[in-house]
């Protein structure tokens, strides 16, 4: 979270804009909260340059719930194609298989999820209802730096992108996207809010057993208030959107994220102690997994980092090693401090 946002939220906690209420105490149908919601939606549409024929939905359930909600709305009970590039896309495939024929269009599993299969090699069925990718694999540290152009591959199916862990870190080419979804908790705000941005023509086809609160058409028709939305999370995300605009918008954030990631990857590549195994053309700008060549030093590395307030560096348990998550709110100084510590630790290991 950007510190300025936390400070503003703290200052407004008891009394939002002289309303006599905390945002948590507002009715979601009252004019105060409606103004917060409308501003947040407008700011997000502007920031991400979301075209008018896409709906922006503020939902709940997180990225994992969308793994079910997307097929419930878009599959028509038919076939779906998944590109497996790490843990998150694997989870999406598994969940979708409850709702239709979920197929593997391509997989990078055999190389330990360190590359991206080239779109030209994907096997997409002619009957495909949609093609799913994970834009940024949070655990394996693999990112699409360009979204696939399915039309150029002769495929009319819409592209579904899980952008949970890189939303708002870079621009989105909406001409290539049918639907993008993501939990808010990595780049946009607190947990509890899930963002869905979907092309209008794709909604209105939910399966009969789709829960009403998860039917995109109902959610869209009710301005995301078919049921009570996660009001406080929307408010905080709205403050983050305003913060992003003050930083110069998404293009400026992307430049900053490139500089942060490059600093860390350049150091990793120059080091004889640390290693990142992901192919250079698909390394994530948000999540940088790395290993100590001598894994017996892991605990000492983490303890020294903690002593310098460099926190949450332990890698995900499924891959081990370390992981630096350098989301939008992490300033360049944070990455500089990490690299300085890593360099110092390496010297003590000779
Ligand atoms: C964190 C994450 C999720 C899971 O989100 P939840 O909100 O925990 O359901 C899904 N996809 C990606 C890419 C993620 O990074």
C-alpha cells in the first residue's frame, strides 16, 4: 500500500468528508458511498484506458472465485482452452473443469515454468469458448510482456486474463482482451475486492446454476450493487487510483516498475551467489523469485534481511528459495535497499 493512502484513510477513518460517518458505516446506497464508488470507477476507467464497451465490475471472492465465475458466465457449458505457465493458471484449469471441457492449449511445465510457450504453438480448438492466460504468474515470476493476439492466430474466442498480480503496473491492450479479472490485494488495495473488466457482448450468458450474485449481467445491471459490495475496499482502492494518477498514471508506473525490476535482475545476473531461472523475455516485473546457490544459507539470509526491515522475502512453499514482490507501491529505494543488502550478504559468504 502507498503510505500516503494509508495516512489519508487514517485521517478520514472516523469522519469521511464531514459526513459524520466512517466509510464503514455508510449505506452502500447512500449518496456518500455512491459518490465514492462512481469516482473510483471513473478513475480506474481513465487510468487503464478501459473502452466504453467494457463493463467494470467490483465483485468479491478473489481471483480463485473468478476461476469458477468466469466459466459459469462464459463457457456456455462448452470447451475452454488454458495456457499453463505456472501455479495460478494450473489452478484456473482445474476449477474450470467442473463447468465444462477445460483443455490445455500449451504448457511450460516441462521446463519448470521458466518460459512462455509462444502463441503460435498453442492448440486452440475451433469450438473454444475462451482462452485463459495468467498475465503474471505470481509464484513462478513469469509475465506476458505482450498479450497474445488471438485474432492473428485465426482464433475468434475471447482472451481471458488473470491480472491479479500485475493490474495497474502496466497498460493493457484491450483490443486483445475479452475479460480481465484480479483480486485487489496485490496492486490495488486491501483484500476483499475483485475487479472484473469484461466486454459487454460476453455477458448475459451465465449458466442456469450460476449463483445470482456471480452473474455478470446482474452485477452489471445493478452497478455492482446487486448485493452489498466490499465498500471499504472499494474506498481504499479509490484512494489508490487517485494516488496512481498523481504519480503520472499507468505509463509512469510502468516506467518505474521497469527500472525497479531491471535493477534487481541485473544484480541477480551479475552475482555468483544468487540466481533467477526465468527466461529473460518473460521475467516478471512484479514478482522476482531467486535462489541462493548454497541453500543452506537461506535462513541466515532471511534473518539478516529481517534485521534490516526487508520483509516477506521467503519464496512460496511450492518453489522454495526467495521471492521479492515489488508491486506498484514499492518505491525504487526499497529495491535499492534489497540489492545493497544482498550484495553485502554475498561478500560475507566468500
Ligand atoms: C493471488 C492470486 C490469485 C488468488 O487470489 P485470491 O484473492 O486469493 O483468490 C489468483 N491469481 C493470481 C495470479 C494471483 O496472484
